[in-house]
């Protein structure tokens, strides 16, 4: 590889680090370098991008044209193409796809990140990754973009919220790497995006996000690092700026953090159109500029005038060569619809969340007659729009799925025989557009008023299916439905999954990966989203999601981690194998299923630091596990926690710190359903350990320290008023400074510091 790289001229290197087509890398046969086919994504093969790239690679126009839109809409029904232009384009595209993948098995449509996060099950997610990997390989896709998208759920109005996994970094870091492993099993390069903190669509190209350093490290980076540790082949740099610096030009982000600190040795590519200054991007560590075709002129001029570092260019070209050598290969393999359908079904079945089930409304008996309403009552929204959009024939109709399981299904009508109203509320998610509100649409609330009144008059059960890309503020309507399920955008098998849940064949086990607000004004980002013009302030800092609701003592509509089951679970006890630890400990949680039905639940382990130096959340999720508990049985789950799990990021010291002292370990079934707790003590030495660096404020307000230091001053005839004066005017001064100002002998001061360090923190 190094020999091949040495043969490349600077001009060839420049060609290699710029995209060759809209979704392909440069094809350089004269240098023996094949082309990489890139494509979204995390929910399946994106035909809009693939067909557009066929045109781009062939040097043809037509991307985004009416003819291409018609081909996409009628690819599986070509007899419905509207004109000769679209028919000709269809034949041209069909021939190229047939040549690449002769069997032409339609691609699958898989659940997006938010539903995968709601499964809380890494095995299910890895199976989806495997399905995506095998389909990408069959379609000749070498790099599958957005596998995964780990951008945090900062605000539920984000138009791409559905692509991300959770509001909590622990959930993201524990689950997202499974997608990487699944995809890369099939020789397809996974891609984690968008690095970093790409949390809104409004003004996404160049928006400057002012984000505290601590929030970046504690919330917005962990998911990316976990994917790097899992061996992800590529990272996508984001559109936005962080504290004034574009992500594609951020050397501290792309080189110092990603490569030097985390050890990433793969390729960094830009989001499409995210490179604003090509030379600065290469110098920072952004290896590939997309989309293509990219003109070489900017980098050629920069190389000539010295603004492009030749060594940086060579490094980026070498990374492109390594990626090509490993992943550039022709289409191979076939798609098993049975296996891939199962992966999609299992994810939907475990990611659909039962939010409410008043009086045991569900499951419904087989003889139930349903009245099915809603815009998406016949066909669910299975995927998002934009990069996540999927064209396939493999989606299952909801009305048909329900008709196979119940006595009858009346669509958009309520016959006298109906004894259950099922309403499907749809809310799509779209790249490029954020939501303005999270309330129920007016036309829907007007329809609900009529339907619910009729159903209530007839004594019918009332069930709401939320087929949504983001939480909806239900207001008073939530009380009028007996059962509420969140389907998210459940992929091609979502209809089968919810039908099986409603009839009781599947016991629901999904849990919310984010807090569900009562109203817009309640959210932590209410005043800081989407910002003013090209600037947004992350004023909530680390208090995103449940961290905010807990600190403010606000009750969301449904808390983080919430999800009901047809089984009844309790957390009975939590114990630690040691009450005093310095490196690691093991925590065992006991869970009982009190019902007559086997079921899965998610045991959630939270850590609280009640006496912290840094401001901290009330509790933080540090571990979880989804387990099956048989009817009437008790199971134990053991978690391993390291000292790092008790650490927080200190922005003054620019490092992670675990402070000595007491911590509370809590176990429960949601962030608000804590059922057992115990206390442990971290016997460690930290920068906050009492001693020379202790502030006068802390010393004066900690009685054992104050009396100890005061006695020292008296013993050595030093002026105690000097300490009192500092406490009044400069309380952040260190104890060592006051001792130095008072002329204390350093050897005597060292004795005091040792005595101070022996004082235990609460």
C-alpha cells in the first residue's frame, strides 16, 4: 500500500480525496484504484441516491428531475410511468441495476435509530446491521452511510430525531456499536455520523453551535467513541460549526480527539456539501470531500500557494487507498427475504413501546371487531424522508395485518359491531426540516372529538397508535384513550409487529429512549432551539432529557426508560459486592415477574453523586440490560461498573475526574420508577481531594477541615483573620495561597495537607 501511495503524484492524490460522483469515490484505473460505491443508509438501500449516482457516474443530468421522481415512484409498476422520458430513464436504470444485481430482490425497509434505541437490545440491533450489510453487499454498496447515526436527542423538534438512538449517551454508546459490527461482518464499511453534535436541521449548513466543553465530552462524544472502539471503518464529519469552527476544518476534533486520543485509524469523509474550505478540511484531517464530482482546482491552488500541507494530503490519500483496498469489491451475494424480514420484525416487536394500558385494555381478544382510522391506517409510515427514504414492495399493510388477527376491520367507518376504536396518528420525519410544534394537528383533534365521543357512547375500547418520528404533546387527549402505543417509524414489518402485540402474541417490551414532554414549553431546549440566525446556544449544558426534568423536579408525560408490558415486574433488591471500591465493583439487581405471562423488561442502573464538587444530574444511567423473566419467576442481573462510570468531565482541568466519596446506586424500570438503591464509597484520590488545592470556601464550609486549619493557625501563631478575609472577598483562593501569604513554612504546610487529605468526604 505504501509503495502504491508513493507512485501517486500530488495531482492523483488530490483526485483521490475528492468524490468522483455524487455517491462514489474517484475511479482511477490508470493507478489501479477502483471506485467505492457509497450510499445511505441505516434503514436500507436508498434508490433515489443509487439511481442518481448512476446518472452522476455516467456524466448524465437528471438528478432530482421529474423523470427520476417518476421512476422512483413506479419502479415496481413501470406500466404506470407517465411519459416516454420516464420510461426511457427507467429502462436505462433498470439495465444497470440488473447488471449489478441480477436477482433484483427488492431492498428491505428497516426501523430507524430511535426505534432501535427503544429496543434496548444490542442483539436485535446487530441482526438489523447484518441485514443491512448483506443487502449492501448484494447491491454493490461498499460504504453504508449512517450505520449508525449517533447524534443525541437534544430537542424532539429535530427533523432527523428519528435517525438517532437516544437522549442518553449510555444508551447510544451501548447500542450503536452493534450496528457497526453487524454491517461490517459482510465486508461493507460502516459509517458513524455526523461528527459531531449535528442536532438540528434549521440552518444546518454552517450553524454555529456554542456548546460547553463538558457537555461535548459527557453527552455528544461518547456514542462516536464507542463506535470507534468497535472498529468502525469511516466517520462522517458534520455540517455545523462547534464554538466557531466548522467540523470539517476542526483539527482538535478530527485529529487530536478522534485520531490521537481515541485511536481511530479509518477514514473521515464529509457530509454532502459540508466542506466549505477544501484545503483547511484536509489539513484538519477530513480525508474525503463529498459529493462528487469535485473539481481539483481548489486543492491544486492551495498546494501551490502553501496553504495545503503536502503531508496532510498524502495522509488522506493513503487512508483512501487503505479503505479502497479493503472494501472496494463488486456486488456479491443474495438477499434472503426470510432472514431480513425477521430482523426487521424482531426490531419492531421489541422497539414498539406500550405507553399506556388502562384497565388491561390490551391485548384484544381474537373476536374483537375493529374500527380503524387515521391517514396511515391502511399503510403505516415505515421510514423517514430524505437520506432515510426507502422504495420497496416489501412493506406490510396495517389493515391487512389486523384483518388476519381479529374478527373484522372496518376502515374509516364505525359499524354497530365495532367494539374497539384504533386510531393511527402519523407524523413523518424529514431531513432538512425541523418541526415547529409538537402538538396534535388541528384537523386530527377535531376528528378525535367526534370519534372518541361516539366510541365512549358505545362503550368501545379506544386505542391510539402513534406512528411518529418524534414525541407528540398529547395534552388532554391522552386521558381519553385507554391504550397508547408508540410505533415510531417501524419499518417494513411494523404492521405485523403491532398486530401481534395487540392480539397478545407478542408481549410488548420497548422502552422510551428519550423523555416524552407534556408540552413544548417544558423542554430543556425550549429557549435555545433552533437559535437565532446562524447561531445557537446549548444553554442547557449537560441537562438534556431526563437530567433536566429530574433537576427541575418536572414530570414529563412519560419518563425516559418508560414502557409497559402485559407482565408485571418489580425490582426487589440491589446489592454491591463491595461498599468501598477504588477500581471496580459488581452490582446485582433482583427482578420478579408477578404475572402469569413470560415477558421481557429492561433493568436500568443509575448513579447519583449527592455530594459532588461539580454540578451533576440527580441521577445518570450507567448500565442496563434487557432480560426475559418467566411468569412467576425471579431473575438476577449483575452489572460491572468501573471507576470511570463514576467520573464527570471537569472543564477547568480538561479531563475526566472521579471524586472520592459516597455514591448512590439505584435500579428501576424507568428514570422515575426507581425501586431499590444502595450506597457505595469511592476510595480514590482526585484533584478535589482535600489538601493544598482546596478552596477557602470549601474549607470554611466543611466543619472538620475548618477546625483543623484553624487549630493549625493557632499552633503556628498565624493570623486566622487572613483566612476570614479571604472567605469574605476571595473565597475561591486555595488554602495553599493563604498559607503562603502568611509565610507558612512549606514543610509545616505539607503536614497540614496530609492531615486534610485524611478527612473523608460525605
